C-alpha cells in the first residue's frame, strides 16, 4: 500500500494555485465585487488620516471650532462606510466560495468513483478522506479570505506608501525601509513553509487511515487484545504530527514577530525624523500625525502579508494533494467507439490467452488463461489459495484490465463495451460482501436503482434472504449498520447474492458465494442458486465441494493457466492435482465445528498447506 504518492510538485505556489482558476471563473463576478468592497473599505479607512490632518492643521491650529463638526462627521461616516463594505465583502463571497468547495468535492468524489480498482489498491483511504475533507476546507478558507486580502492588502500597502510619499518622501522612505525585510523573510520561507505544510497534511492523512482502520477492525483488535499496541502506534503518529505542526508554528512565529516589530520600528523612525523636521519648521504637526496614522493603518496589511502567504502555501500544499487524485488517470474507461452486445445477450464468456500482472508487481499472475463458459453453463473455478482465481473473475467486469489476451462476452471484447452496458450484462458477488449504511432495499437495488419492491423480493427469495429480511424491524426499509455489521456474515452474503441476481444478468460472477454460510443455510442457498444458475452463464470461484457441486464443469487454475477443464467426475478420474485439491477441500466439511448448536466453518487450508498436499 502506498501511503502517499512519491511525486512532489516543485512548481511555485502561484503556479499551483493558478489551477483554481477554472473553479473560480464562474464566481469571478462575486470575487471582483468582494475585492472591490474590501478595497473601498480599506481606502475609506486610509482616508481617515487625511481628515485628521485637516482637523489638526485647520480648525485645531487656527482655533476655528465651527469647522470641526463636518470633519468629525466625515471621520464617523468613513468608519461606518468601512464597516459596511467589509460586511458586503463577506456576504457577497461566502455563498459562491462554499459553492466552489462543493463543486471541487463533487469532482473529487466523482473521479474517485471512476478511478480503477488498481488505484484504490495503492492508496490509503485515510489519505483520500483527508483530501476530500480537510484539504478542500483549507482551499475554501484561502479562497474566501486570503485571495481577497492578498490582493487588497498589497494594493493598500502600495496606495498607503504612495500617500506617505505625497505627505512626506522622507517618512515614506522610513516606511519602505522597514517593510523590505518582511518581504525578504516571506520570500525566504515560501518554499520551506510549503514543504512543512505538505508534510503536516500528509501526516493528517496517515492519522485518518489509522483511525479508520482501527474503527473498522475494532472487533478483530479486541479479539486479539491488540488495542493497546495500536494505541501506542497511534500515539507515535500523533506525536509526529505534533512535531511537524510545531515546525510550521515556529516558522509562523518568526514571521509574526518580525511583522509586529517592523511597523513599530517604522513608527519610531517616523516620530524621530518627523519630530526633528517639525522642530526645524520643515513639517507640520498635521502631516506627521497623518503619516503616523497612515503607517498605523498599514500595520495590519503588512502584518498579515506573511500570514496570508503562509495560508497561500497551505492552500498550495492542499491543492497539490487534491490535484494528485484528480490527475490520476482513469485507465478503465468507456471506449471511444463502443460496441453493443448482440440482443438478446446470450452470455457466452470466453477468456483468450489472458495474461495479467498487478500494477507494480513483477510477477505475471495469469500467463495465458484460455477458458470458455457456454451460455447457461456454470463453471466452477478451483485452484490453490492465491493462484489468481479472484483476480481472473475481476477481469470480467473490468475491475482490472488484462495486460495480455482478451475477455469476451458474446464475442465482444469487454474493453469495447460501454462500462454501463458491461456491468448490466455481468453481475458480481464478492467473497467479502460489502454493504453500505443504507436500507436493505437500497443495498439490494445498488446496480438497479429503479427495481420495484416486487423485483427486490424475488431476488431476496432466490438468495434465501426474504425470511430474515421480513423478520428485521422495518423489513426492506431496515437500515443495515456501517458495512452491514448489524447482520451476520451469512445474511450479508445472501443480500450480496440477491443484489447480483436482481438485474437478471447474462453472466454471473460469484466469488465463493457460500463462504460465510452455515451448513443449514448453505443447503438452502445452494438450492436457490441452482435455480438461478439454470438460466444464466456463471463463473463461480469454489473453495469447497458443495460449491463445485453447483457447476456443470470445473476449471482448474494452476501456475497462471487453466490446467484442466471437465466435469467433476472427469477431473477426479484424470487429474491428480484436482484430486489432491478436492481432498484438501473435503477436509473442511468434516472439520466444521458445532459449538452449542452454532455451526462454524474452519479456516480454509493455507496456500502452503495446499502446495504441500499437491506436491505429495
Ligand atoms: N491489488 C493487488 N496488488 C498486488 N498483488 C495482488 C493484489 N491483489 C491480489 N494480489 C496477489 O495476487 C495473488 C492472487 O490473488 P487472488 O486473490 O486472485 O487469489 P485467489 O486464488 O482468489 O486466492 P484465494 O483462494 O485465497 O481467494 C495473490 O498472491 C495476491 O497476493
């Protein structure tokens, strides 16, 4: 499993953030209005020093108190205008920007759904979760606030400096001299800060994975008493996150300190220079007060510059993480010129010279599989543990694509079919039946959302699940807990079977469909399956004789190829490897444990045990 991708984007923060453009374009009107409102608000604030100069050098200097009220009203008006415009900025932007976040999240989710199984094999779910939740929230905060104020504050610093220049070039020079070190510091920290931010966000992803795994596996952890061990591992990861966060905070602390000290230095410098100039009659008190008020007003824009660039770097690191997922290629996709299945579909399934290696694996798992499952026929696929049975079945609905050869349904290469058409024609029930936290009805209708309750019930009957579903508190509407954990393994497997047969597929791929059933239920489901399998082409991965009994023919997968095909009797008579395999399977049924009336199946033999048996 890959914790996180190795690729690191070395592009500048601006280049990374520029990719937000297409998302921001539809709301550019709102952004422009917000920038305009924030700019007008800040300029209103920046005008106050000019009015102050007017007060000091006019009515105050000349004792003309009658001229004072309009100027005081002007100060009050500017204050109210500034507050109102800031309100407008927030009001105008929040809705559109949360809409942008929603669109990005929807795109990410949609893309995750389209990415092939091989992608999900490699990525930890916590990494994906933290990107879909935490990183997108970081980007939203940046767009909502920092984008506007980076623009506005830069403009305000420039305008304020020009105003100072107009008031007094020498006081402006003091201001510029004390601002330059801040700009140099920010430039120096830019890349390092982004790297640290990235490390923190990656560590949050690892932590989310750890939480998710231990929550999903809580029963196993409890049963094996591994809770304390996991807690120690989690604490170590949390310590690592803290260490990285502290590095980030230390860098921010330096920026904040410098950001606070420099404006104070500017004020002290301006007081010294201005006081001297006033003493020599080269400057009025009003000019000095106006300059100092302007410098004070510039304090927040300059202070915030470092902080907002840090936010920009956080957002750039978050963007990189989101783009990594969005840029992952959808390698299993609809063909450019899709072909249609002949109607009505007959369900002839054929593997021709099929080769396959898992991405990143140097070992070819399947090395030329040739097998035909005729319409209406059931073929059981058997073979030693880990020989590639599940992988071979996963090639039919294109969970993976073959690396050589081809898989054909009714003579059409599955890669030439639209995925929707293929998945309508081919239904799958996995060994590990995954259910979602939704009602029984929604879980069964997963592949056919429009199915009626009657159709759902018919499928449940086929899977021998109707009785237990009716006994649930709300029948079909009962919500099964997360991953269906409120149901027994056998119940989950029967729902997964019902889901597979609901759409009346032409081809049914079943991966060990009886694995989680007790002996009694197994007999029931087996009988029901016999009925289903009569009308459909089926490839069934079999781990025990009872499943093999369902099949018309059996195919033995060995060393990446189909080593033998025939009826159970033929193979038993002619194939030594098959006999040995069946004898290891047979040991499972007598080995069934009966504990207080509760019937449980023992573990299947390990791959090594099977190999040993085959070698004997
Ligand atoms: N996503 C993956 N990436 C790399 N290797 C994988 C992946 N999935 C499975 N494998 C490897 O491929 C081999 C075949 O796995 P597969 O699940 O197809 O075997 P199987 O015959 O169905 O086994 P079993 O009988 O135990 O269910 C195993 O060695 C497994 O470790």
